[in-house]
């Protein structure tokens, strides 16, 4: 009996995802690891004529909140809206007694913005993509 490995350009099907998830859960249970739960949250800013002017999406994973996306419409950048959204995420995280917040940004994006908000670099992935850097930031809340 030989092992076959198939390559596809696709997400896991629901049935495949179920098998993999059960496998991860069983392995974590064997090791007495904390249970994995992910909760998705978002904040959406809007004005009368614009349904979405800014958005922050995040995942709560164990005792941390991961900022997935922070976007502010070009004409509103530099006016504090991004800072306000990050503040709301921090307030929410504190209300849930989470340990902190973490995120990724790219060297061409918002490195200075996150530093200004008190986030500290915890990792750097050079040449991702080539000629640029992916930077991991975090902020402890407790």
C-alpha cells in the first residue's frame, strides 16, 4: 500500500477541513493544550454618504487579539480615525482581560503609525516580498 500525495490549488473542502480540525483538536487534547477558539470582530466607520470610510477587523485567539486589517479611506487618513479604531480595539481587549494585541504590517505600510501607538516590534521577516520587510508588532495590555 503506497502513500499518495495530491497537489491542488484550492482551499480544503468542508469535509477535509473537518478531518484536519478533528486531528488538530485530538493532538491538542493529548498534550493538554488550551482549547482553540477564534472569534471574529470588526469596527466599521461610516458617514452619511459613505457606507464604509474605515474598518478594523480582528480575531480573538486565546488571550490575545490579532488585528487582521486596518483600513482608512485616503481622504480621511491623518485625521486620527485609524488611531481611534485601534483605541477601540484596545479598550475592547482590556474589557475582555486579554493579554495584548498583535499584528503584521509591511515596510511600505504603517510601521511608524504602530510605533507611535506604543506597539513594539517582535519579529521581522526580510524580503517578504523581495526588497521589503514584513514586521510583527505587539502591545501588552496587562
